[in-house]
C-alpha cells in the first residue's frame, strides 16, 4: 500500500478547540502527516505555544479566534481561515465541553451549554467550512464524537445527547455533501484522560473498574487517535463517509468482566 494515501502534504487542516486536550494531539498528528494547520480557541493568545510548536515542525500554522456558541464568531473564523490559506481541505470539529451531574440536577443552562457547544456548534462550523469545500469539489470533515455516541452513561445526559446527535448529524451531512466531493465521518474516542475528566482518573478504584471493562485493559492514550484522524483526513478514506469510527479499546463491545473467587468470568 502506498504511503502517499496518508500523505497530507500541501493540505490545510482546521482543528477547532486546540488550546488543550485531544485537539492538540489531532493537530500534531495532521502536521506530522504533512498538513498546514489552522488552530482555533476562544482566546487567540492561548494558542501561541501550539502555533509555535506546529511551526517548529516545519508546517505553517495560523491561530484564529472562535467561539462555537456565537454564530458571528463562526462566520468571522471561516472568512479569516480562508483568507489565510486560500482553501481548507480538512475540518476536525473538536471543540466541546461537558457537565457531569445526575440527571435530576441538570439545569436549563447546563443543557444549553453542552448541546449548543457540542452539537449546534459543530453543525454551524461544518456548514461554514463546507461552503468552500463544496465550491472546490473536495473536503474531509471529521466530527469528534465519543463512545457516548452509541452508549449511555449515568451523569452524562446532555453530553450523551449531544454526542449521539453528532453521530446522526454525521450521517445526514455525509448524504447531503457526498455528491460534492466532501466526506463526513465521526471519530468517536472511548475513555481518554483529558482536562475535562481528569478528576475521575484521580480515583484509582474507578480506574481499575474502568480497565476491567476495556478489552485491551487500559484507558486510551492521546496518541492512540493519531492513525484514525490521519486516515479520515486522507485519501486512504476516500470511499468512507457517514461512518462512526470508535477508537475505544473495545469497550463498546459491551463486555463485562467480574472477578469471582479469584477467577474471571
């Protein structure tokens, strides 16, 4: 198989939410594959280090301010991004947030924050960037979902609703934009330690409980997503669209393990 299938040289990738967390790993992976980067955050200054890091890899990097809950901000970002590079080949819709609460404690504002950020924001960012992709007849859109796109967990009602919506949105947009040369897929990580959920990983008992339910016996490491994001951004995935790619160590198999009298069943 030719390595050129995964080569992103000469391409421009826009990754939202790159001031921290998995968004930074996505940006690094795409840059290593050859892409130039547009980085976004609500505060442009928070991207200075990341911008310098990508530049040090020999790629062009431009930081753009973006608040995915603000329609005008999305429109400004799209114009600025197109102006910076002339075109965008790859969009990674990564910006997101979470509120962990029992369902009875979720407030109206909690719901709006999570669903507006994760779902509505992803749609309107995709819409804004897809206009240029459709005009040029080429594009790769990667919506970031979650294992909660297909599984439900207590304490994550708004988040699960938003990520389930991302999966459905992905299929709809794939059907809508496929005739125009734009593929749309959902990359759905399993349990990865990020700034959003790091408090969970401070509980070793919970970590052991989690590992028992993951066939590969560990939570994800950020670089475990590198191959998947490059695949979905590249020509290697040219006939893949509308799909949800779970990178979760197998937790979505639903396997349950329990130790009984020293034996696993």
